């Protein structure tokens, strides 16, 4: 479990995170959502210790991470795996060497044992036969899976994912989301995911923290998010009319009515209007 | 104020390098990799430059020594001392600041921008120790070796140019090389090489490690690293010459 208490962070006098608190439980996907620039990445970097918060505490299983120094901090970090937005694979190393890196750095296992573990995690992320390929030879989705394999190779207790779906097509995004969810449950990890992808929220979100302009605006489960009355949250998650329609449909199914002024008949019989040819030709 | 801020951060970076390695074998592997990159990676350009520097020195010295009272073997003495004292350590190190320095800055800059350094930090690796220390240690080992090779090739290049153009015969050149030789000059040249090696590796590492932004900033950091390294090499050259000669 990770506890975040009253975190505040500013850069050059500009407050980016203000008084954010949250409890992220083990065995569930904890999502930090928000628009670009809302402070979710800074919050995540404060939690993992890449940024030092100006104020507040981060507790990993009750241990105050912000007050730790050197060796103690390194010990906690060995229990953390992170999937970066751009995958952050080492360019000069191939897939096998990338995944083996944490094992070589922190274990004294034999090469065979390390190789077995590499193949095991590669199989876990459904990626085989790419051991000798370099990151430049992989697609975006494959890079993410290799990065995920590297993140879990040391069996971490905490998994952090920064925008795991950025730059991926919806189908590959779904594969990555499902992998994150499965791995979280399988290894009872505390997973923290930064995203602004509503598909991910509905797919894997157990606990959701909505950030708005550096502050915690809302928190709850994915079921609660649909029925939330928070205007800022609604503006964010239902920015698309199609998503609004999806919400209305669900409300209709569950409650038999739509609590707004939208035209129900139009929603149910909605047809796509014909696209006019701007050139005027057939 | 920026310059004092940069000096402070540079000193903190140097201090931060000296921590206990997480795994000696991995650090050794990285050190060997850097020795290969810095040493063998720069050998070709160093060889070409050294031979031509020696050759040009011989021709230009002969051109200026017009008095019949000066023996031709003096050409070899001048070429030897110029190459050992100045050309091999200083010029070669300025070239290496461009070759190895820009590589170090752009490599670390790219790692910073693509979050590879953050990935190492998250794993619990001390990135200053793992990424910067092996580069500086490799430079301290390989650059003085390259300077020694440059000395030999420069002197040989002078001989080659002298004999090919008929300025001086091989025997007289060889005889001149042995006349009035001061071994201290080699020690002085190596002292300079060690100081320049530290500059060539640590300054680009600093600019690369702390880069912020994207590809454009990596390019800027790389250029700045080379420019600052060259200026510091020339400044250190002057200080060392004033103190040690």
C-alpha cells in the first residue's frame, strides 16, 4: 500500500501540486487521471522519488519514503518497477539485455537463471522470439511490453505506469491495459497508472484520483465515476459527445431515465448524418 | 549567477559520483565499454591528425630555417619538442573534446530526455556513479595513451615528410631526435593529458546529464560542452605551462 499525505510541489515558485493526499491499495490498479498539465506526472514522480516534494509524505507500506536517505531509499526502489511513457529502453542494449539489466545489477544469479527469468517475463507479456532485437527494431506496443517485462523482472511490490497507452492504437492499448491489470492481480502489486485515456479508466481502474490544476478534485471507483456529479470531472470524462451518449445509455439501462435535458429518442435512434462532398461532385 | 550555479552543480555531480557501486562487475563492463568507445573510437582521427601535424611541422620549420649555420638536425629537434610539448597533448585533446566530448554529452542528453536515466534511478542505480564515473575513468586511462601514440606518430610523420620532400635525410632526422632530449617534456605532456582528459570527460558529462528539453537541447548541450571544454583546455594549457615549465 502507498499513502500520499499532503504532497505539495512547486517549480520556480509556480505551484504544480497542492495538498494532494491518497491511499493506493495493494492488488488494485490506482489511476491518476486528469488533463495534460494537471500535475499527474509530477505527482507520480514525487511518489517514486524522482522529484523531492516541498511538503508532505509518501509512505510505502507504512515506511516514510520522503525521509529516507541513500541505502534505505535504494532498498525501497528495488521494490519498484516503472513503465515510462516513452518506454525508456536502453538503446544500446537488445531486448534480452534490457530486461536482464536489473537482474545483473542486483542479483548474483547465474547467466542461465537470469536468461530463464527473462524468457519467463517475456512470455508473461506475450512477447517471444524478440530477445536479440534492439529497441529501434520494435513497434510502440512491443516496446511497451518489453518495458513492462523489465519493470516486473525483479518481482516488484509496486508498479508505476506513466501514460502506458500514449501513442498506441486502441487495440494495442487494450492489450497493455489488460496486461497491467492481470499482472497487478497475479502478483498482488500496488499499481499506480497515470492516464487520460477513459478506455483505460473503465477497463482497469479500481481506484481513480482525478487531478485538476494540481489539486485532487475527485476520487472514487470506476462505478462511481459514471454517476459523479462533479462538474469538472464530468467535463473531463465526457468531453466527447459519444462518451456522453454512452453514459446516458448506461443511466437509461440502470435507472430507466436520463437525468438531463438530452433528447432520449434522438439518442436511441441516432443515425450518422450523410457526409456532404465538399467538391460538389458525386 | 548562472555560472556559479553551474559550477556548484558540477562540483555536486563530481561528489555524487563517489558512492559504492551496486555491482562491481557491471561497472567494470561499463568501464571497458567506455575505454573502447573513447580509446579505439578516436584512434583513427588521432592517427591522421598526428601524422599530418608532424609532417607540416617539418616542412614549415625547414621553410623558416634559412641560415646555413643551423644544422638540419635542428629541424628534428624542433619537430620533436613541438609535437611532444604542444601538438600531441593540446591539439589532440581539442580534437578529442569534439569527438569524445560531443559523444558523451549527446549520449547522456539522449538518455536524460528519453527517461533512461530516470529508469535507472527508479531501479535504484546511482546514475552519476554508473554513467559518469566509468566515462571519466576511461578517459583518464585512454586519452594519455592516445597522446603517447600521437607523439610517436607526429614525430614519424615529420620524418616521413622530411625524407619524402628531400628536406632532411632519415639518418640526420633520427640523429636530431636524440640531441638535447629532455625527458621532463614527456612528463609535462602527460600531466597536461591527464588534466585535459578530466576536462574532456567531465564537462560534456555535466552538460549531457543535466540537459532539459528535446533533440534541439541535446544538440545545444553538445555544442556548449565542446566549446566550454576547448576553452578550459586552452586555459589549463596556459596555467600548466606557466606553473610547470
